[in-house]
């Protein structure tokens, strides 16, 4: 495909960037790392940004196309007016030509008649009168014929002048019409060329976006397959000194929980799961696991969320369906601070409580999850504490 020159450099850069990603990932697709997946996603984001720039240029081209279309409309109107004036003038010219021809034929006939009859015939016509009244009538008749011939001759001369002027006007209007036709054709060609240029950009944008999305989805799928945790039991009991940190199970019955600490997540950018998901029907109570202070923390990813801070650290509960009056202020272990739901980025998915624990002091050793993680940032795997409390 030939591509508009002013965009060729940018899209060659797109192609080069994707080729580099493909080259790097080609040997790693069997088991790409999290970093490679993130790089692929970054490349997709970069490409989408570049596409946004191209789309703005496309918008500018469309605006130019609208302007040219307006000019085409004006040119078409001018052509219509020129054609109308040309046809009206041509009709006038044809009518004058016909009238001139008729007058000329009549004058020619009078001339031939006068030649054949001679001047004597007119005199004989007058002298042949039988009375004075008849004589007057015959003189008046001859005078009328003379005046008629003179009027016809004058009209013929006038028509001859009109014909010369009309012919010149017709030629001028014909040239104007020809010019208007050429302008319409030029503007139409510009519109069609602009539309073709737009379609080329649209096709290239769609192709690049599909290519980058396919690359990212492929790497994400292969990475997910490569990091499927081994069939290991969940993390063991908490070390000595941590027993009883949770004085109450954070979620009521019925519920189900799994040790998903460290599992890969993609919503909001690639990251590792910093807590455990406790599955339960919508509306099941969520409790404060220890005495402390609760505060609401609604956000885009977590939806309705509540943080409870106690003497050992703080816990984070996300995706609630509703708050309670105890979701803000002092709480005791077992106070209901909300209800299980699927708000935030969990909308449309199964209801659950995303539960994190951030201790004041990170332990020197802590049981790892099946994903191989025990600490991520300031959070530790809460599963051993949940098992003990629930």
C-alpha cells in the first residue's frame, strides 16, 4: 500500500517497534517473563499513543476534506449558473438568427419583385386609379410598402448587431462554463484523493492496533500458562508470635478462600496480587478482624473499600456492595464494616472480599504462597492468619 508521505515515517517507526518486540519475544514466547509481558503492554500503550497522534492528523485531513467539499459545492453552483446563462444566451442567439433569416428572406423577395416589375409598374399602379379617393389609397399603399421595407431593413441591421454581440457573449459564457467544469473536476478529484488518503490511514491504524493487541494477548496468555502454580498445599501456619493477630474472621459464612497471594493481575497495569480473595455471596457481612479505627477508601479498582488500622497494622477490604455505620470511626473485632460485593474493577465478576494485611513490622520470614511470594511491598500473605481465624 502506498501511504501518505507525511505519515510514512511515523508508521515505519510503528512497524520497526513491533518488529523489535516480535524479535525479542520470538524466543521467549514459550515462557515469557513478567517483564517481557509488561514490555509488550508498554509497547501497545506506546502504539496507542502514536495512533492517537495519527488520528488527530486524520481529523485535520477530514476537516480539509470538508473545506474542499464546500469549495466543490460552490464550484458546482457556479457551473450551474454559467450553464443557465449560456443556455439562455444561446436561445436568444438562435431566436435572433431565425428572425434575421426571415427578414432577410422577405427583403430578398421584395428586391426580386421590384427588379422583375421595374419602376414603371409602380407608376402604372398609381395612374390606374379610377378616382381621387382610389388614387389616395394607392399612394398610401405604396408609401406603406416603402416604410415596411425600410423598417425591415432597419430591424435586420439591428439584429445583425445583436447577433454579433450575442455570439461574443455566447463564446465568453462557453469559456466560463468550460472553466467551471474544470474547477468542479479539480475539486472532485481533490475530495476523492483526500478520502483515499484517509482510508489509507484508517487501514494502517487498524492493522497496527490489531497486530499489537495480538502480540500482547499472546504474550499474556503464554505468561499466564508459564506461571501456573504447582499443585502445592497453601502456605502453612503463621510463625510463633503472630497467633491471634486476627481476633475475628473478616468474612461471614458461607465463604471460600484460596491462597492467591502473588498471582498475576492485569487490571490497572500488570501487578501481583497483594492479598487473598475471599469468595462469598453478595451481602455477606465483612467484619473488623481486630480493634482499631475504620475508614472508607473508595477507589477505581477497589470500588467500595474499607481500611481498618489496629495495633499490629492495617487491613484493606475491597469490592464491597455497601458500607455500614461502623465503616468510619472506632471499631471492635467482629463489628460489621460492610458487605461482600463486586464493585470497582470486579464489576461483572463473582462477588468477593479482596483482603490485604499490612503489618507495622515486616516479619523476617513468612510462609510463601503457591505462587512463591510471602511479601509484596508492605503487604504479607494473609492466608496463614485467615486460616487461624476462620
